[in-house]
């Protein structure tokens, strides 16, 4: 047997290095108490439910979900009312909304609220608000119509002629418009129209009446409100004069146009006395409507204050408690819709094996005093019988949460596979620091990370999505800043400038002239204590030396990173007892890696610790090693024999990856009669070389196809051999981005800051002040903004492709337990 289950599960439940051991079971609940059981499991346990009705239309609790949907619609309506009534005497009403008290709600939510009671209260509130809203809209419409009429009367008073008014008591007064000849009778229509429409309105009137009208507009300086939308509108008073009586065709035509434009029409007063009497009546109506509207606003605010109040100390506002209650109940009934059965409800579920006793205890406590109880029927042989892959579950941990999210974005770890996030917690910020290495910029990033760590709990529930995301990545940001500082110390660079941390190992000539512009330093045959000797900064060959150093460091770190991935592949193969993968994949892959690229790293370090007058080129040595050419300038004695042996092992490792595994699988299938009992490290559904899971679980590949297995192995061999070469070259981005960061920092400093130092006194103080502001802005925007993002993305690619590609399959299924707390947090504040 070449593959099988792990020989011991004792070390499997490591929680973080490998996923939790999962158990399959069937949960059986009585119908009458099913909701209470599910609610208890959602509060106190980690259980993932499978949908037993996914292939049918049976959803017995959809009526409850529809009711809750209606309640959520009412809650959204009430929240909109709170936003509309933004301020009162005590300030902003929305700011007094208390939210995110999840612990308090979880403790008392079940005992305080029931669906029927909350539904009754919300429906009554909604009905009352709608009635008052309709009344308020009618009052607003009447009030602003009165204001429009007041402006019409004001316009009429402006154009009236008081000298023509008669003083006799037996006559009402002279009309504001009288024709001197009874054969010429003029009429008018007055009202109010939107200022945005008045030009179109005048043109339409003119064209429809063939120029036989005169239209006058008077703007209303007071802003009005649309009663339906509550939007501010600006209107004008209009008066249309035309020849004809009130029943003429012209009058009818003008009225239709006014109605088409949505204009409000008011009767034009005929006398000054009528203006005064109507104005007094309109003022009284405006006062009455304002009083009624004030009473309505006070009622609405009183009701909203009740909703904003906390029903008990340390809890959410009443409306927020109702919203959380609806979110919780809806989630519970969604889970209940996954059950099957009429009198007894059943559902398949997954849960961590270590929580089995806890789950049974929750079921026992939820039973209460009733005779009927729920049952958890464990199905230990489900995986072997069906071949289903259990879900992957890692214990939540804030330190690795960000790294785990980055890993999960690429793909979920396979069940019990080594979790790359454990190593990414260190390797990700370290690789980032190599590219972003600078003490000054690293300290800025470290300070931001430490501030996020101190404010983490407060920022977790902040209204800004950006701050909440940064709070979740606070430990990763702090580590990125720390390793950037470490790499900056290793490069001896602060804001792109070399600094002397220790005494230099190079000395200047004794008789150095003051006029000398260049000179050669003498090495004291000592080793600099830490990092790069600052004497190299500013040297004529600085770029040549720094490029060589950083390029070789990038190759060393890259090969080490990939070797770590191969080591994890070894651990996976041993853990899953895949001896075929261990012997004919892991071993030859490691031989290939060490014999060629490991030897390249050895030569780099050998040249560092053995100074030579004319050292050979490593690239030329590797080319000669591959072509079998003799080395003219060997690094050490016996180099030719060692390289010949290493190249032979490298060449033999390629057919060892390609040939034995398909051949052994074919022989096993022949022996077992068209069925293979091999369980490989690859997924059973996408790996054509595997015919059947151990213990007889059929995956659908009953017929063993040798051609498919050979093609699959050929692709994997080519991918590894060529990928190892390209991946090693890919790590050179560490050198490229580090060099770009250092040169960009130096350019900003020289072109922005240093140019201001040469200005005469006192102008240099002003120039330095302005230059520093510009330098800080450019540094923050480019180096601490864009460059951080660039280095982050390159680091992400190195982990996803170069590192995880060596061992990580990323075809797992994420464990998604039913958690009421998580559901409440995901729905956020109202």
C-alpha cells in the first residue's frame, strides 16, 4: 500500500499548522423545538449544516422568512425617518443611535423578544407613521400653496393702481383690469410655476395662442418645498393676459397648458379690498398649518426618541435590537429550511471532533423540561464511504488572520493539509521588508502598525470600511514595518541616504589633498559588524557593488523560500502516508533543487568567505556545468568532479519524477483488476491517476487510463523543472524593487530638499520650509503609498506562485459554521 490515512491522528489537531479533525453526523430534532435547538447551536457551538432540500422546492419555513423580510423593510423605513429628522434640540438624532452591543443582545435577545411581539409593534408603528406622513404631506402641500397664493396677491398689489380706486360705499371698487370699451374684454390666469420651466412655459403659451397673449413672471424669493419629495424648489408667479371671457376658447387653451406644466393656478384679485381680505385669510391659514406641522414633527421626534432609547443599561437602541433580532431570526429559519422530515427533522452536519461533547451538551440543555429531545447521530465512516472531502477549519487567531485571508484568497487549504498562513506570518513581512528596506520609511510603517494595534478594538467596528480592514491587518502591517527597518539597517540606509552605524572598515589616504574630488579607500581587512559598510555609499562603484549584493541576496532568499515549500511537501506526503509521492516526487524534486540551485547558493557564499583576486563568474560556471565544459578558474579543488556528480544527479532526477509513478500505478491497477487503491496527495476528482479512494470509495474513475496518467505526470514534471528556473529568476524582483526604492528615495531627497540648502540666508529658511512640506507629501504619496502597495503585490505573488506552488493544492472547502454572532457582526450597524 503506497498511500493511506495518517498512521496517527494524535498530532493532527494542531489547530493552526493543520486544520481541525472534522466529524460528520446527522442532527435529529423534534419539530416543535427545532428553532430553539438551532438557536442554541448558533450561539454556543460550531456546526455547519448541509442543505438537504437543495434538489427540491421544499422550504417549510419560507412564510416566516417572508414575514421577517417585511419587518426588515419597515425597519429600513424607520431608519430613513431617523435620517430625515437629523437634528432636534439635543443635536443629531442619528448620533444617539446605540449599536454594536452584540454581547448584550446575545445574552437577553431570546428572553426579551418574540417574532409575534416584534411584528405587532413594528406593524403598528409603520401604520401610524404612514398615516401621519400622509397627513403631514397634505399639510405641507396646503401650507406652500398658501404661500404661493400670498405671493400672487403680493404681485397683484404691486401692479394695482390705488389712485383709481373709488371711495363710494355702494360700490366694491374699481377692477384691477377694466377695458375702456365694453367690446374689448380682457381676462387673465395667474398662478405659480417652477422657475426652471418658466421659459418653456412662456414659449408654449405664445405658440399655442399665436402670440395673442402676454405672460408676466415675478420670482418668488422664498424657497419652497415639494411636499412629496421634501426637495427645495424655486418658483415664480405668472400672470397670462389675453383677450376673451372666462368661458372663451382662449381661456380653456391656457388652462390646459398650465395643467400640463404642473402649475398651481390661483384666482387673480379684482380689487384692493379683495387683496387685503384674501391676504389676511392666507396668513391665518399659514399660521394654522405651521402649528399643525410643528405638532406632527414633535410627535415624530418623540416616537423616534423612543426607538433610539436603550431598553436596558448597556444595550443597543430599541430599533437596533429589533434589527438584530430580525437578522438572527431570519438566519435561524434559513437553517431550518435545510432540514428534511415532517414530524422529526433531520439534517447532515459537520463539526470539529473536539467540540462533540460540547455540542451534545448544548442539545441536552436546549431540551429543557420537555420529553422530546434532539439527537446527534455520528457517522464516522462517511468519508471512507462517500469520498467527500471534509471542510477545512482553522481556529480563529488575530495574529494570523490577515495571512490566512491572503492564503484563502488564492484557495482554501485542503483538509488536514499544512496551512501556508503559519509560515506567511513571518515570511510575508520579511520578503516585503527586503524590497522596502529603509529605516526611515520602515519606522513610519511600523508606527502606523503600532497605532493600529493600540486602536484595534475601537477600529474593528468603525463606520469606515478602510479602517476596519486596516484594523484586521494591524499585526501584519506592524511586522512589515519591523522587517523594513531591519532590512534598512542591513542596507545602512535612512531615507535613501547611507548612515554610519559602526566604524567603517575602510580608511582614507593619509596625505589627502583638500582639492581632491575622488580618492581610493583602503580596506583594513576587517568585517563590518552589521549590514553594508557606509563607505560604499557615495562611491563611484556603489551601484555595481549594491546591485551585486542585493541580487545575490535575492537568489539566496528565493532558493531558501522554495526549499521550505519542498520541505512542507515532504511533511504532507509523510502525514498522508503517500509513499509513492514521497519517493518519486518529493525526493527527486529535492535532489534537483539542491544539486543545481543549492549548489549555486553554495558558490555565492563560498565567494563571499573566500576572497579571490580573479574570481570566476557564477553564471558562466553554471553554464559550463550544464554543458559539461571544464572550469578554467575553479573555486576549490575537485570542483570538476563535484559538478559532474551534481549534474548527473540533476539529470537523473527528471526521469525519476516522470517515469516510476505512472508505471507503478499501472502495475497496481493491473493487479487489482481495473481498480486502484491509491490515495494520492492530489484531489480525487481532478487527478486522473487515481481510480478510487482507499477503502472502496468510488470517485468516478473506474477505468485506469495509463495515457492520461502519463500526460498528467509529464505536465507536472515539465512544470516543476522549468518552473524552478523561472521561479528562481522571479525572486530577483527583491533586488529590483529594493534598488528602485533606494534610488527613488535618493532622487526625491536630492532634487527636493538638498537644492534648498544652497540658497542664501535668510531665503534658505523659507525654501527649506516649503521644500520639506513638498518632500513629506511626495514621500507619503509615492514611497509610503504607491511603493508599499507595489511591494505588497509582488510579495503576494511570490507567496502564491513560487512558495505555495511547491506543496499547496488549494482545493479545500471552507468550514462555514452557523454562528449567530458572526451573522450579527456581518450585517453591521443600521
